[in-house]
């Protein structure tokens, strides 16, 4: 496993960080203040969580005037999905398709 995968798994392991990602999925371009208002935690705590998410590449921050806006980057999650989930489900799905065909052929 590479270092990028480790960062993504670490970031996704925490329920607060997953919640922050859900918030950004629902509406991107949120400020730290907006995100802080959604969780019971200090501004510093939310900033630390956002830093972990940024280091994992899951959140991208962009300055807009005096504000720093946060955006979801779903690419690392998709790469994890493709690498770790698809390869384990493909065999099972193929087996189910083969079983379905075999049962249909019997009737």
C-alpha cells in the first residue's frame, strides 16, 4: 500500500472527518466558520481535521478574497474504491451472473 492510500484511510477513519466530507458533498465552497457551526467542536479542532483531509487530498482549499473556501475532491476515494473494493467484488458479481444464467438455462 502506498503512502497516499494510508493518508486517505487515516482521514476516512474518523467520523468527524467523514461528516465534514458529507457537508462538502452537500454544498462545496464552505468556510471554516460554516463547517465549525455544523459540529460540536472548537474552530481549532475543525481546522486540524481539515488539515488531515487536505493532506490526504480529500479537501482542496482556495482563497476567495479574505475567505478560505473548502471543496471536496472525490478522486482519492474513487482510487481507493477502484483498487480495494472493485477487485474484491468482481469475482462475486461474476459468480452471481453465472449462477443466474445457469438457473435460467435450466428452465
